[in-house]
C-alpha cells in the first residue's frame, strides 16, 4: 500500500500540469499574504510625525539642541540620551505598578506608556548647511506632533530673526569709514539700523522685545518698588540675550564689526526708552523721603550766596574760583541734564562729564599751576555742585544709577563717582544745619 502511495505521489508530483497549478496557488497565496500584511501595517501602525529642515551654519548645533531641549521641557519631555549631534527625549505617562516593568519590554510595549522623539543634526559641507531632522521613535502621535510643531515654530521664529539681521544693509558704511575727523556718524547710523530690527514685530527679536516690554509694564509699577533692583536685572538679562543673538547672526567684517560695537548701547537704549519712566517712578516712590528732605535743604542753600555756601562747606580758597560769575556752572549743568537722558549709559556719561569739567575748570582758572586732585579737596566741591542742581528727583536718580552700575559689569569707576555723589546727598540732607 505504501509503495502504491509513493508511486502515485511521485507520478503526481512529476506532472507538469500539477506543478503549474501548485505554483499559481502558491503565488496567489504569497501576494494575498503580502497584501494583507501591508494593509495591516497601514491600518494598525500609523506613521509618527517627523520634520526635516536645512539651516544656515550660523545655527550652531549647540543652539539647535538648546531650542529642542527648551521646547521638549515645555511639552514635558525629558532628555534620555544625547551626544554632540543628536538628542533623544522621552515623555512618560503616569503608570501603574505593573507598567514599571515596561523598561524590559519590547518597543511596541513601551509605546503604550511613553513617547520618544529623536533630534539628529548633520553638517553638509557641500551646501554649507546644518541638516536637521526630528522624528518620533515610538509612542502617541498626537503627543509627538505637539512637540514637533512647537519646535518648528521656535525654529521659524529664529529664522525670522536671522532674516531681520541679514537684511540690515550697510550701503553707506564705506563713506563713513573714511571720515577725516571723529564724528558721531557711525554711532547714529548704527543706532538707526539696529532700531529698524528691534522695533519691527515682523522679526523674532522685535516681537520678543515687544512682548517683554508689555509684560514688564504689567508686572512692575510704582507700587512694586520693594522688588528693586530685580526689574533692572530682568532688563539686563534681556539686553544680554538680545546682543548675543544679534552677534551670533552677524556676518562680521571690518565695517560690520564697527557697527556691532554699538549693538549693546542701542539695544539698552531702545528698551529703556520704553521702560525708564516706569523704573524711575519706582525709585521715586522708594526714596521719596530722602527726595523731600534733600529738596528742602537744597532750597535753603540756594537762597544763600555762593560764598556763603562755600563757607559752610569749608571749600579751600584756591578752589573757590573767585572772580568767576558762577563757579562750576558747567558741572552743575551736566548733573541737571540727567533728567533729559533716556538711557543709563547717557546718564552715566553726564556724571563723568560733570567730574571732568569740575577738574578742568580749576586747571583752566590757574593756568595749569594748580589741580583739584586730592579726594579731601574734591568732596567739598562735589557737595557744592550737588547742592546747586535743580532736579526734584536727583537723589532717586543717583540710587537708580548705583543699582544699574551694580547689576551691569564694567562700571567700577562710575560706581565710585556715584558713591561720592550719593554721600554728598546724604551730607546735605543730614549733616548741614540751616
């Protein structure tokens, strides 16, 4: 029986017709199986969001990763792995005790409890671009998409800002560079070019500054003076970040480098032109008592003659500039100009100008034979100059500049001068009996 079966099978298997039938059925089954698998993949495994973009080399890998990390944190993703060119972030759902073992499970199992996104950055030397790609590894498409969309918006915002900087044209800089004498043409031109970007909400930097100004005015009023000097610290942080951003996008060259020197003063002046009145109102409120006492004493001193005031202050004869109509008049006017300026740097320049004029007028009076050098000689003269100012908010202005010079770096010399002027205010207010 077995022999008959084997003989039948051998004969049947060798039939050409049978081979064709079996082959056709096998092909049909294969095509059907592959089609079903493809259909199953398309319906049950949706593709995860991804994003790819070419960026200029001015977008450093460090900057791109910082933007990605910031947006990831906003979407409650945390960094799980990173190297110089990539970063992977994960969002973990709240899980049960059973789900704690998902870390040992397959990727499909992990996808039920977490979402992962990877950022990859490559440099294309041929096109001089940074090739950025971000893709979901596993997890919930809607959660991954939220991160991808926020990241795209952040990148587009930076691109908009970069475009604003690149559009700053310096067509006239060559004419300015060849100036035969020192003027303020470069400074004025630079301020104008920076202001065009800083004031425009079409660019990322302009929009960011506009939002900061609005938020600052809402959070800080005269009644919030107890928070000082915190508002100055916030302004300084925004100034620094804006300057750093502009510097990173600038195509530096000999001409542009000269203009970039005015970047920080321009940014700071722009912000304080919008915020200074509110800031000074806080200082006026905080130091209202010393303002009032100073003004009362100042009025009494100004009602006296110049020589009477100098007698009270015990100014040495050689520094009284006898025979001049209004001794130290230019120094007094320099202090009076504080109110007219709308940026701290301009106010500090007035302080420096005051001190310089105080010394030069003595040198000029004595034809170079005598100078006002010793601090013991300078202080009585400084007190005299301070006693003659007309500003009603002078003490609070000085306190503002003292805080500013402490918050910002590089103003050690100016701070020493401000301390002397503030001490003069205190002396007039507390030590002089009239």
